[in-house]
């Protein structure tokens, strides 16, 4: 996650060069999000083959998220020091080679190391991508460029469950991982061959890198700390659904793996729709707390319904679609909240701080929920996700009370 503010308009790229930049950056972000969800759809197959627990499988996902979270700040420095193109290509190839190597790994602990390295490679995408887009796109088009970047990542999330299960059905889980890893290597090579315009020279000059102690102190404001808690809550809930909803629906409610993965795909695809319309709704209402609260209430009700009883297929898919759409719709309004409560001159730091919350949630959820499933408490997973969604509403309301400026809409930022 990154926020780039340009000090001047870049020289416009030719249409062909701009298309190449968008294609390469979008393809990399697609692969990044695809890799985040490549393993969970294969958990049942990997568990049966290697005879390991769901908690152990969850640890691999946790290490991926931990490595990504810890490495994002160093990746940002690498963009400034070595250039966005080199950093992006290095991360793309590292994550791709490691994901592909999971298919030939013969030891669980080697797989843990590989997923950790893949997470380090995955950390480069937001710092490098946003720097490249800010340096390549004129200010009046940045919103559309950032939106394209966000949607490309959402497509990666939506494609992962069906793609991985289909490849595993046609071949096996090892071949599936080697194939998606190979696809990422191809993208990395394309970046090397056609990425002459993947630069961030202008963006690197936009924000001074000297320590800003006042900015660090500003991050400790009560409103931002509570907002961080909001990010952690929604990240744990969303990660729980993304990582283990397929397993829960299959084991607890007897739904086939194919149908359970379809439900997850519906959830993720609906999230794409929600993001696409969420910005318009947030700008129209100019009450981001209301949008966030209403969205998370719908999300909590849908998760609670799915966790309570075995639903007919049509009802299940409808509930997952509504939940996914609500989560996506919430994101632009959430970003407006962060922007509104952030002191002047600390926008980048604040959004980076919120990214820590996303990393914490992504790291905690897989191990905790995996342990619950191993202990025979899988029926509580979606119920807890519903409870976390409700708690996030309370944190959003507290933020609003701590920061009256939320009554006035300020320019929103893009966060993933």
C-alpha cells in the first residue's frame, strides 16, 4: 500500500507506452493477489498428500503475510535507491519462482521458507506500482490509474479459487503451483523486455525521505490508533473468509469443494463490483462513517447467516455475494475516513500505518482459524468473522466521535 503525491505534472506518455505500463503493472498486481490466495483452495489436497494439520497449512499463509508486512517499508526504500523497475522485476521473479518451487518441495519446512520468500517478493508491488503510476500518469488521471491497479488485484483474488482447483483437478496440486509460478516468471520477463517506462524518477522526488518526528507523533493520535484497530478487525474477518471459508463450507456443512470454491469466487467477484461503485456512493453521500457502518452491518448479517445454518445453494451464493459487495463498497469510504483524520503532511505515513493493520490481520487469522478447525470448532469461524465485522462498526463510530473533521469530505485515497 502506498500514497504518492506528485509535485508537478509528468510529461504525458504516448498511448502505446501508457498501455504497456498499465498492462505490466496491472499484470504484476494480478499475479500478486493470485499468489496470496493460491494455497488455501489447495489445502485439502496438500493436507491429504503431506499429512499435515490445517494449523501448519495456515502457518505458511501467515509467514507469507508476515514477510510481506515487514518488507513493505524496506521495499519502499529499494524503490527510491535502486529504481521502481528493478525492484518490481526482482520482487515479481522472487515471488513467482518461490510459488512455483512449492510444487517440487519435498519438506514442509522448505515450503514454509518458500512461502516466506514469496511474501518478501510480494512486498514490492504496492510501493513500486504506485510510484510508477504517479510518475507516468497526469494528476487528473491518477484516480483512474489507481482504480485500474486496484481492480487488477481484485481480479487476481477472484480468479484464484477456480483457477487453482481447476488446475489441480486437471493435473495435481503440485503442477498447479508450478504453472502459476511459471506464469509469474513470464510476466517478470515481459517487464524486463518491455518495461522501459516502468520508472518512478519523479515520484521519488515528490516526498522527502528524511525522518519526520512530528509525523510519527501524529500517528499516535487516538483517532488513528482506533482506525488501526478497525483495519485489524476487518483484515482478520476478511482473511478468515478468504483462507478457510472453503474448508468450513466443505467440512462443516458438507458442501462439495467445487461449490465451496464457487461461493468464495462469488464473494471475491462481488467485492470487485463493490469497489467499482463504492467510490461513487461515498462521494455522493459524503458521510464515510455511515457508508462504512452500513456496509459492515450487511457483511456481519451475511456471515452470521452462513455460519448459522446449512443454506440452499442459491441463498448461500446470494449471502456471499452481498457480503463481498458490502466489503468492497466499504473500502473507498474507509480510505476517506483515514484521509480526513490524518494531519496535514502525514498522509503517506498514515496509510502506511493502516497497512500494518492489514498485515497483522492477514498474519493472525490463518493460524488461529486453522487451529480452530483442527480442534473441531470450524463452525465458529464464520460466526467470529461476523462478530469482528460488528466490532468494526463500533471502532468506526469511535473514530467519528474523536474526529469531527469526518463530517467534511476530503479527497479519498486508494488503499489495498
